[in-house]
């Protein structure tokens, strides 16, 4: 799933572009990854990677776990996979990638 999301940015992120992108109806947790690999969850910058699960659970508030990753085009592929792996560990079944509409 690729999606466009209108949400204020914690980091400056250059999103990849796509011609096909869906508008979201529900509001998932937005995971921002800047070009240096730093992470923010719904605007909350993580001081360290170990905080990921705790902050995600607090943001989820009992809702069905779903997330959109907004990663800078220069984010390392390995870093993106690390985040996806952590989300799978948190039982996130609905996962999307935010893009900029061409």
C-alpha cells in the first residue's frame, strides 16, 4: 500500500514519488525516518531505538495496529527493513509507505 498523508513533519523528509497512491480513511501511526535513520512516531522523536515498542504501544491506544512509514528517499534500505521487522513483531498487519503524488 502506498499512501499520501497530510500531517506536520518532525523531520525534513524527501518522500519518494508515485503515480498511484491511495488517500487514507483511518489515521494510522506515522513512522518518520529521516536520511540519517532517526525515527519519530506521530511526531515523537525517539531518543534511542530501544524506545520504539514503548512509544508505539502508547500511540496505538488499543486500536488495531496499523502504520504508515514516511522514509526519506535517502534512507538506507536496511534501516527501513529494521523498522518493518519491528512493526511485524508488534503484530502490525496493515502497513503502508507514504509517497508524494506525482
